[in-house]
C-alpha cells in the first residue's frame, strides 16, 4: 500500500496569549475543586466523587502546563532574538521600496 502524502503544506500554527490562557484555566479548575469540596459527602453518596478528583487533576495538570508553556514561550523568544541578530547583518542592503 502506498504511503499517503499531503497535497498542500500545513498551515502555520495559531499563536495567541497561551501562558495567560493556561494560567486562567488552571485557576478555574482549582476554583471548581474548592467550590465542590464542601459537598464531598453528597458527591460520595451519589457516586459523583470523580467530579471532585477531576477538578483536582485538572489543577495539577494545569501546573505542569504552565511550566511547559512558559518554557516554550521563552524558547520562542530566544529563537526570535537570535534570528533578529543574525538578520541584522544584511539590514544595510537597500530594499525594493527605496
């Protein structure tokens, strides 16, 4: 069977405020955990205790996500800076608009 090859290039990834988004969602998961904590007995009686632990797991995974996206953001900034310093050598060349 022949290997599938794409007929067009993949689009550029969308960039946005990733770090604040992950921080906000992590806080949301933790707030949901705290809001449900007083109802621990009710959740346990009705078999919905997993809701509570899902919120706590979301908070923990969000902390890992914050660490990851901050590192990714720093790496992207370093790459952009090194690209910018490498590109300044040819900055004195005239452009087509001049």
